[in-house]
């Protein structure tokens, strides 16, 4: 099933993205979109990424470090720089 909605281009070249499309793409105020030209058609693609979607992208190597260990490493590095 294909839903269709129309919008007019303003004199400034702006277009209102219909509510149906914004909801389908999960778009909100301030979100970025890309207009992609392909084979005589235009595709609208959301460019914002929910940070939750990035979970697991970066793989951890080794054992997690505690905040105390990080602070100790910073202190050690700072004192080595003073010598």
C-alpha cells in the first residue's frame, strides 16, 4: 500500500514535510534530512541517528577501567610531565 501526501514549494524553495511522512520516518523539529536524487526520483532520508542505535558499535578491548583507576592514571601522567 502506498500513501500519498502533497506539499507546495514556497517562493524560498521550502517544502513542508507532511505529518504522515514525519511520523513514518520518526522526524522531529531540528532533525536533518538528506534529499537523494536517483533515476529521476527524489528520496528523503533521515540523517539524525538515535544514540541508542550506536550501542555495541565500538567493541571493548580488555577489562573495563574504574573511575579511580582513570584518575590515578591522569595524576601519574601529570606528575611525569612536571619532571
